């Protein structure tokens, strides 16, 4: 019988970071991952602001590229914002997960690849956990004092069969990793590109993120609800092909990988955060942002909160995980609720012309302001762009009138001399 202090199921950014933190504090940790290696499920594009590397003590070796330029393309508009300084990075999801797993092992923990959680049973002060080793096709029984659900949208532990589940909104994303010619790569280098609107992706958005070695991540994500105005929605592959052929426009390209996932998001954050000695982190408790789909740094933040509760439990400073859900809600709920409203409105209600107009509002703003809106959810800054837009409109409509009035008055002065 294997015995651990903590078993973390799921070696994504949330699970890997949680196991890493707990191993560093001296606990006997097991990190369980269902895939046999980390190249098998590179699900995330990983666009993130600059502070992420420092905040979570990540090396530059997990970065696919850095960016200082952002482009938003709609059906009829294009906004381009650029800064002289680096604003963020695109994380290499596989390298990030591998780094976190290596950190677990380097600090005395264990990582089991190709293994899947089957079930668990709490017996007194211990949890009996059954893990299936898919590589050996054998079941293994282990015991742990704490079990962490980091299985993401699957919620394999907190929402296992027979357990009540909250209602979920779902979104599906598909992403290609493509290798393009040098010229096409240079056009997209150091740039995050998002495409919105009926032409590019009704009910969602598509994207282009640069990686290393002439590689681009191109993808599309869609909210799985009916659009109130657009009825003819094509498969995601159609929009990715459109993105490649009409926006990226490479002379040649090669598809290196195709991956996808369906996210399940609890509106109002009504997930199960803890149950006895089980605690949930990351997308298992809907830390992915509903509006933009960004999740890596939020998942890792949830790990830091949860690991603190676990450490306090082991120090006998708490008997359970009460307060964890409340603290997570204090961090996420208000911003996520606003993001839900804006996301549903933008993806399934707004007319195309309104999406165009929003980009027009934002054009005069600095890239740093756009980063604040997109990555830090400071939506109040949108009003700054709105008033600039109104001023531009007034100038364009009344500028010539004011010019002729000034000429008229000048002529009057000359006549009176």
C-alpha cells in the first residue's frame, strides 16, 4: 500500500503548481496524470501578461514567445496597439507542465504518468484512493490524508457519478499548431491576434499566437448556445481554415498538431470547492475567465490559495477547508460575474456592427490600457475609449463647419478694416 500526505489528481497548471508548492514545504506528495507524457494534451494557448512569470516563479524556458503588440480584427475593423516594452508571453503549455512536474520530483514528490483516478473512500483520518495505471493496465490502492481535484472540466472527483452537479455553460475550442513560411511568421511575431465578429467566429472568437521556430497557434472557440441573430454557424474547422487562408495567408504551412477541449463553466461559481478532505482547484472550480477564456494564471493562483489551506490543516491550525470557497469568491466572483454578462452579450446577442464599434472606441488607447481591460478586467477603462470615440466623431462632423465659421469671422474682420 502506497502512502502519501497529499494526492493531486491532474497535472495541469493548477495541479502541477499545487503539488510543487506542497512538495517544497516537505509534504509527501503524489501528482497523478492521465497522459503518458506532457506532449499529448497541449490544450492551452497560454497568452498571459508579463507579471505571470515572476508571480509564479516560472523560468523563461517555459515561454514560447514574448509579445508587445496586440491586434483585434472584426468583420469590418482592425485595431492595432503596440508598445516599446514587452507586455507578456505565450506560454508553452507542454513545457510548463513538464517544468512543474520536474519541480515536484526535485522536491521529493512523485509523479505518476499514464494513471487515472478511479474512486476514493474516506476512512477515518485517511482517504483510500484507487488509481488505474493505464500503461500496466492494473489498479493501485493508495492512502492519503488530503485529495486534490485538479481534473479541470471533467471534475472527476467532486462531480463523480452519483454526486449532485451545478449547471454548466460550455464552450468548445479547437487549436492547430502550424509551421509557416518565414514571411508569414514574421508578420505575426511578438503579436497576440484576436478575431471577432460574424465573419471570423460567431458565438466566440479565433486567435493567432506565435510560438518558436516559425510555428503559430491558430484556433477558434465557441460558446455552446444559440446566437440570437446568426443562425448559420459552421463547424470550428471552417473558421480555422478561414483564419489561416484569409488572415495568416502563409505561402505554405504544415499542421503539426490538432487539439481541443470542451470547458464546463459554473455560472455564478457554484462549483463544489471542498468536501471533507477533498479540495478542488483550477478549472474544477471555474477559474477560467468566461469572457476571454484565459485560465493558466488563475488556475495557479487557486493552487496557492488551496496549498495554504492544506498547510494550515497539517499544522493543526484548521480542522477542515471551511472558508476556502468564500476566499475564492472574494478573489474571482465579482470580476467573473461581470465577465459572464459581457461574454454572453458579446458572443450570442450583439450585432456585428456593435463589435466593430467597440474596437473603434478602443483604438486611441495605449496597449497598456488594453492589457488592463483584457487581462485584469478593468472594464471601467472602456469608457475612456468611448469618450475619445465621441470626440473624434464630433470633430469629423463639425470640424469643417467650425473651419468655415472661423474663415467667415476672419473675413468679417478684414471687411471692417
